[in-house]
């Protein structure tokens, strides 16, 4: 065994080395965003000195507006989906956690089965359903599909939290004459804030990053999301890594900021549910 | 205690009749608020789930017994013919093998790597907290972005091979163009993306191992390895369960990386997975019936394997 003193300097060294090796691909993307295209292949790992914003402005200047329109669509779809999902799964999770009937238990099992279903398995009939409602190739259609597909995950998270809200609190409010809706909105929902934060953050990241669903649901003709935009951009940029990396960098930035802004809540929320659930 | 609870629960029922006139009427009074509550709180979420998940699952099951093809009507019932074709379809068998190989590699590598890195980073100082962030970053990124980055690194004239040529390697391997290598490159990329998830879950598990237990074992003369095997590892059982199930599902449904990086190639389906085949048959070949049978097999495999593994691992958690 290595003795403790050797360990003391070995651990940070190994940790930094492994971390750096792991991060290398991301580093390559980051530095090359700010490097002129023709310098990338000869010296991919060098620092971008002096840095150029050519690649970034190139993404905004695209004639097909692949990035700008994609960004707007992504923001709209993600924001709408996670807002609806938070509200619907909070209500459904609360209902199922409080109901003692066998029917509710069955519903829960059916819902949780949805956690295991990969998107490709249901994608084709899903588009048939969307066509029946005339929602194919629309943002509303994509939002609805997201809501249906991710509601089991939201319910799972909220149910754990509802159990930590004392039932007596709700009953007291009801005694005071508050309606069920008011009890939910003014008593229960505010107490579920950590769970809401986790749902927002998880689903926000997942929906923003989704590839296959928007690719198929929005189709090739109408505008697409920024993540699918990255895929569409590959063909045109073939070997111009600078433009492509800049596109990806810009496509990732909003969700990364969203994630970092909510992250503190998320870690708290996660452990809160684990302890009390 | 129970008496008070009854009193409280009886409360609103006593209070309601004078407030709403409708409640006084007949047995409907007791049922309507319950139904109303169901319709208001439960129904919206359930309808969305039913329309876009449950109904499609049933449709997939039904279509798998037909020859449905929107460009080649009429749709006829064909019994188990799709499933029989599937069993002898070399494309399907290769996709199945590829999926199993990817899943195994990802599950083992990400679990082992994640555990080792978690053990390495299980210290409270700022350096290790920052490194956790480094490992977790790919988890937050889209697999499309990850795929494009790795494609730029691994493609024939990409960043890695340029570097290798610079070091004097005459003909560096075709990481993505060699049919014998491409599948492993894909498995590696998925592992790399999932590693941070495993690190974080194992770190959370390590927080739950009491220091006193470690110290007591050390005093009893247990070496580092014995301590890990007998004290730390058993307490990481729940973390192992979460990671394994998560990785299994991720491996089984692998699609994005293949679509973005290799499009199923090189050659005939060297990296095609089941998910890739399902989508290809449905949206490129328009063979909805056949694609549905494939999807049904895929779902049965995912569900079967994850339920069995979950059972086994959870039993292990209890006995330890």
C-alpha cells in the first residue's frame, strides 16, 4: 500500500490529469470557436491568440437563419413544455399521492411504465395521432408530445415531495373554507418548490437537447429547434470546424446558463426528496 | 389521535351542505366532487400521456401484426409474419448484436470509470468540487453536440489523426470509417457522455458512508482494499442500482450518436442499433408494420432486461 504522505500529493495530481484528459474534447471545441477556420487543423489544441469573433458572427449572418429561428423555436418549445409539465405533473402527482383508491394505484403503475419507453418505439404512431389533430409540423404539436412523454417523470418527482407536505395543512385550509383549487395553489404548490425546480431543470435540459422528436415532429419543411439545427448544419460545414463549433457553442449557451442558474435549487431539491420521500 | 383526524376530515363535509345547494341533492353529491377533483387535477396530465404514449404503444402493438405502409395500401392483417421475418433478417440480427455490445460496454465502462473517479474526487476541497463540474458537463450537453465534437476528433482527417500524424504515425486508424472499430468508438462516446452521471451518483452514495465505520475498520486493521470491499462497496449498492439501470436504458435506446456520426455505417449497418433500425424502417422505408414489430421487440427487451436487473440489484441492496 502507498503510505498516506505519498497519497497526499498524488491524489490532486491524478485528479487534475484525469480531469484534463476527460475535458480535452470540450476544450478543443471551445478554443476553436475563436480561431480562424484555416488555423484549426494545423494546430487544433493551441490557444486562440488573438481570438476572433468571425465564426460567431458567421452563425448569426446565415442566410437561412438556421440558428436564429432555431433559437426562437427552442426557447418557445422548452419554456412552454416545462411550464405546462410542472403544473400538470404537480397536480397529477398530488392527486395520486393523496388518493388511496386502487384505481389510482393502477394509474400510477401505468404512468411509471412510461419511464422505460424509448421514443423510437412510439414515434411513428405518435405522428399519426398528431396528424389526426392537424398538429404535425407545428410547435404546439411538439409541446404536446413533450408533455405526454415527460409527464411520468414529473409525477415521479412530485409524488416523493407531496408525501412530505403534511396532510393536516391542507385539511386545515379546507376547514377554513378554501376550495380544492385554492388549497392546491396557495398551500401545496408553494411547498413543492424544490420539486418544481428539479422538474424545470431536468426537463428543461432534456427537452432543449432532444434530437429525434423535434427532427421528426417538426419535419424538414418548417423551422426546427436549435439542437436539430446543429445536425442540419453538419452537412454544409463539412470540414469547416470553426463555424460548426461556433454554432454548437451558441446552441448550448442558453441551456447551460439556465442550468447553472437553477442548479443550486436542483441539488437541494434532489436531496430533499430523497430524505423525506 | 384518530379521533381528531376523523373530526377534521368530517369537518368540510359538515360544512359544505349549507354552502352549496347542489350538494344537498341525492347520492350524486358524494360522487361529483370526487369526479370533479379527478377531472381537474388528474385528467389533463393523463390525457396527454394517454394520447401521445399509451395510444401509440397500443398502435405499435397492433401495427406489428399488419403490413401497414402508407405508400402501399391496403393494410392487411398478417399475423406473426413480421416477427418471423424479423428472426431471419440479418439487418435486425446485426442491429441486435450491435445494441447489446454498446449496452454492455457502456454499462461496464461507465460504472467502473464512474466509481474510480468518484473515489478519486471524494474530498471536500474546492479542486475536487470543480472537477465534479468538469465531469458532469457532458451530461448537460445534447448528444448531438457531443457527437459532432467527437466526430471532429475521430474522423479520418480529424483532430486526433492530425495529431497522430504530427507524432509520426504513418497511417492512423480510421476510428469511424473502419467497420471493426466504429462500433467501439460509438460505445466510447456514449460512455464518455454518461460518465459524469455515474460519478455524481457514486459521490452521493459515498457521502452516505459513515466516517466512523471506515475508521473502526481501519482500527481493526483492515487495509484500504478490504475496507473498500467490506465497508464502502456494500453501502454503494443503491448507487450501483441507479447507474446500472440508467446505463442499460441509455445503451439500449442509443440513436442520436449513430444518426449524427455514422448514419449506421460504415458499410452495411456496422453501427446500426435497434433504435436506428426502427426509425429507418418507419421513416425511410415507410414499412410501418415491420418497423412496429421491431419496436415491439426492442421495447420487450428494454423492459425485460431493466426489470430483471432492477429486481436482482434491489434484492442485493436488501441482503447486504
